[in-house]
């Protein structure tokens, strides 16, 4: 299995990012390897820069539970892109999402949506 293009990409990334990655877990040092760089994803399959395919068991740690490029998710994202990407101000969509979470989760009466674990603990 060739990782030539991934190795080249990793070399370039190491010049710009400590360890060549944006997360220490992605560095693969603990398993004695260099990371493969992903070029695309379709459904449950990821393809690296060298054309090798992998079954994606990680699913972006949850958000990709429906797979990469799911038609309904893609359609919803495309519809939102026509309206704008981010506003830095409240939207009705946030309230609708909060209500859906409250309705689906016993015990939750109120919630706040945040961008990171750090923001959540603040």
C-alpha cells in the first residue's frame, strides 16, 4: 500500500503545524506511523491522497453518522448556503434545533449550543 502522496502532504504540513497535524491524536506517533491524508469521503468510505479506500469507523466523532455526502444532509446544507453561512447573531433555526433537542431528550428543559468543549465549560 503506497502512501507517497500522504507522506508528501505530511512533510509540507510539518513545516506549518507542530507535529504536522491539528490534533495530537492525528499524528499517529503512538502507533509508529505517519498519518494518511484524506482526499474525499462518500458514504462510509474515505479515500486518501493515494487512492486507498478506508471504512470510516470514526464518522467525525458523531456528526457524520449518516455518512459523507448523504443526499438529505447535502440538500439541507446547500439550501442554507443560499441564505448565508454564519451571521454572528441569533436565528430562528437555533430555536428550532433547541426545541427538537428538548423534545427528544427527557430531563432537558433548557440548553445552550456551543462551539467547543472550552466554551461549554465556561
